[in-house]
């Protein structure tokens, strides 16, 4: 049976947080990309086995969801994510895109 991967795009904070936490992810920013004042820097989601595990990328700083979503909204972003891979397996693919 040939299954296709399905992606969704949302700006709903609860939907994004639920998907990320269901995949054991956490909100982070990239250290060194902060601007002046309250700018949180470049947004990412870190998953187990991802860039920051095993010391692969020590430039990722965990942030609270409120801070992450404030930057997300201020930047006019939307969250594009994949529910399942084409083979039917669980996916942690996501992208931050312009609204």
C-alpha cells in the first residue's frame, strides 16, 4: 500500500505545542542570533537525537513556550509539520514559514 506523507500548516499555539511535546521536543533558540532588547533569536525545535543531543550543537538554548511563541508571532511565522512519513512512520519534520 502506497501511503503519502501529509503536512499541515498552522499558527495555533496549542496545536504546535501539542505536536512538539508529543514528539518529546522542546522550544529552543540559536545562541548568538539574538537581536537587541527582547529579541529571542532564531527559533528551532530540538528533538531527542537532534542537534543538541550528545553535545553536537551547544548553541541551542532552551526557552519557555511563551517567549518562543512571542517571537513566532512577532516574526509572522507559521508552523508547517508532517504528521507521518510516506512509509507511515512517525515524523518530526517541521519548518517555520512565513504566514
